[in-house]
């Protein structure tokens, strides 16, 4: 079953479930009201006059029914929320398949960097970007991880490991959608989603660990006091001092420490809430089944400490301790418990014991959650595009290469995407592509770049097959001049090209992508400078592509011999209409189309050179 069929089938099932739950949600409030009102009325009648025997049992049953109805209503409302969120997840997935993802709000703009060597040129971030297409993450940790993976190529080992995780996660559609649902709930409900305060608290030094004497007092005195108090209740002949003096000492300890301990308890309680928001995400990962001897089992193992702590267990323990801390809101219990048991200090000790156990691990848990979310983004991308493939990689010491079969641009909808084969290797490390305007040179260049980014991230690529070396990527394609900084278009392009050349000189393998090289200056100087830049790039451990519409530059580049391959895109004229097939062809482009395009858009071109007055047109 295809991804689209699965999503539509799931959507239909969810809508049926939603209608059923909404029906229950309509009548349960009536049950609540009826049982409560009946119980109250019977209670009033029962205490004000004679009623049938056993009326008290009936009132109790009605109150019990009311309590059950309240719980049932809460569960139904939670189920409705779950179903509605899953419906949104599947609707969003269908929008992505239909190419209607450009309005998705998560575009990764906060990660943009004008100095990045390729992100701006090949649409990694921002509107209509690879990040916007891929992103199914819902937490800051997931977004951070996905952006970093797209902006920084991974090592061979990391790529191999991510590919294994992605292949496993492709089969776990329910897990991916559940994580997206729970993360969406966080975004909707959280006042403060960022758990950074909790992380800093978990990593901070416990207070009681620095006070060993107080810890011994906390362990021994409550036991002594409680024992002798109970003994005195049984036998009042015992001396009252056996428990009264320790009780007063504990009262003094409580008064002395409360100004420090109570703020610490309140601080822990408030910080714990941000961690609690993520507990459903952690718990869903822990509950995933059929993971034995699978890559996902390794991911689950990252959430366990050596002494058995897992995020969800931590959350339950925290909740138990915070329920104990909340006794402070009941003064009639709070003071006696502190006098008898040093209650607040015992609660603080429990919280700090958990903190000591999880402190070294909890930040790693959130980082691992981010990695799983990013891997789920890649897995969803693979699941929705079964024709895409995982790339293979050349060894580090092998000659540089980038060979692709049926390579296309993943940001283009499959209905309009045109795929091409191409190869760069030691027999032809540079490709010079010529072509008329609008023929597809820039899109092809971006296809090469964006698929390299996908490959180096651990994702599938938009191609039947790709085999390439692991390389840096340097590009000069989308140039912006700057009035603010007094930089012309040509100067801005020179700065970009300089950075690409410097990357090539650093000794690391480089894939360079230069679009319409130096077209911001005059023709003669452009050719000389472009040939010089091409020479510099050929001197390093590099492969890459240069595009130009300057046919004479292409002809002069033949002097490079076998170092340069020549390819081109072109247009066709059919019934006075210009069309493009975006197919990569061998050789230099045989024609240009600027004048024809001007004629198509309606710019009238006078005869040139103009005729002199009285001059006749040649027959």
C-alpha cells in the first residue's frame, strides 16, 4: 500500500472514531448531571424526612456513578484530542505528498547564516526549502538536530548508522505519527516549553550532599521520635522527654531550614513541569514494540541509565515526590509532619537523590529525542518517496567521484520533475554546462547540491542511484549585492568565489557549484577571470560544475582537454512557441535564446544597426 493510500485509509478510520467519541461526549454530561442532581435531591429528602429503606446506599451508588462519569468524560475528551491531532498529522502528510507544503510554518529561518558555504544557494533553509519539506519534528531539540545535520556533513560512520536507523523507522509509521502528535500537543499547551531550566537544575550540585551531618540527623531523629511517641501512646508511664525533646529539636531544624528548603522545593516543582510536558514523547519511545535486535533497540537503550532510570520512570517518581511536597498547602498537616518527620527535608532528599541519578544523563535524553525526531523526518521522507534510494560512498582514499542515475530535484513535485544522469570522476573532474536562459542549468546545479546534502545527512536521495565521495560543498549561485555595505553584485560574487577557492585550498575534498560564473562583469574580462578560476579549482582535490551562457568561454575552455566535460541544456521551437525539456545533453549549447524571449514577452526590438535616412533595405 502506498503512503497516500495509507494516509487516506488512516484518515477515514480516524474520522469514524472521532464521530463515535463525539457522540459519547454528547451524552456523558447528561449522565453526570443526572446522577449528581439525583444524589443531591435524595440526600436532602433523606435527611429531612422518612424515605424508603436503603436510600443511603442509593445515594452512595449515584455519587459513585457521578465519579465514574467524570472520569469517563475526561478519558473521552482526551481521546477526542488525540484523534483530532492525528487527523492533522495525516492531513499534513497528504499536503506534503500533493506538493502543498510551502505554507508549512516551520522553515528553519532561525538557523540561516549568510556566510554558510552552500545553504543559501541550494535552498536548505527558509521558504520553499529542504528543511521545510523534510521537517516533521515538533520540539526545539528535533529542529536543532535536523538543521545541524543539513548544514554540517556527517562522517562515514555517522551516515551509515543513520541510514540503518532510517530504514528501521520507515516501517514504524505509527511511532512516527504518535511522536508528531505528542509533540504537537506540547506546542499547543505549553506555556514554557523549554526544559533548559530543568536541565540546569538536574545538573546542579545537590544541597544536602554537602551537609552529611544533617543527612544523619534526618535519617535517625524521625525514627527515634516516632518510635518513642508511639511507645508513649501505648504506655504513658514512659518519660515524655523521650519524644518531646527530639520533637522540639526537629521543630527548630524545620524553622531554621525552611527559608532555604521551601524555595528549593518550589523551584524543583516549577522546573519539573517543563520536563513533564515531554514525558509522553519519552514514554512512547520506551513503549515501542518489536525492537529486539533492531537498530531502534539501540536508540531505546540510550534512554536507560546503568541503575535502571528511564525518563518515564523519572517522571512518575518526580510526580510522587511533588504530591508529597504539596502537603505544604495544608498547614494543619504541614507543621506536624515537619515536627515529626522533617517532611520538607525528606522530600528534598528524595528529589536530590533522583537528581543525582539522572543529572549526568538527562541532557543526553533530550538530545537523543531530537535525533529520533530528525531520523523520523528522514524516515517519513523515504516512506513517502519509495522511488528514492540510499546513496553509496567511495572510500576516503579513492579518487573523488559523484555519479548519479535519474537524479532530480526533491523540492519539485514529481509530476513536473525531470531527472538526468551525470558523472564526475577523475576522468573528467569538472563539468562546464552551457545553455539558453530558463533551460534548467541552475535547477540542475541545485539538484546536485541538495542531493549531496541529503546523502551526507544520512537520508535517501532523489535519484535511482547515487555513488559519491564524502566532500565539502562550496557554491556561488544566488548572489546578493548590498547597498548598506557598499558591495556591488560583482564584488559580492567575487567574495563568494574566493570562499569556494579557499575551501579547495584547505586540502579537504570539495564539491564546487558555480552558476553563471562572473556574469556581473564585461565579456572579455569575464572569460579571462573565469578561466583562471577554473584553473585554480582544478589544482586541488576537487570536482564540480560551472555553468555559463557565454558560448565563447565554453569554446576557450576546450584547452583544459579531458579535465573538463561539456554538457548543455537547450530549448525547442514548436509552432512559434519556445519549450524546454530540461534534459542534459553532451557538448556545448548550439544556440542562445535571449532575443527570442524578448520577442515572446513583447519587447519590440528595432532594427540594429539603424538605417540612415534615405537608405534602402537590401534586396
